[in-house]
C-alpha cells in the first residue's frame, strides 16, 4: 500500500472494493 494519506482519507472505504486493485 503506497497510498498512506490517501488510503486513510477517502481510500479507507474504497480499500474494501479496491483492495484487489490497490494490491
């Protein structure tokens, strides 16, 4: 995960759906 500030701001919810895309 290279989206530290973005993953904690608005990516937190997208991480569930984009978990495969982020990884």
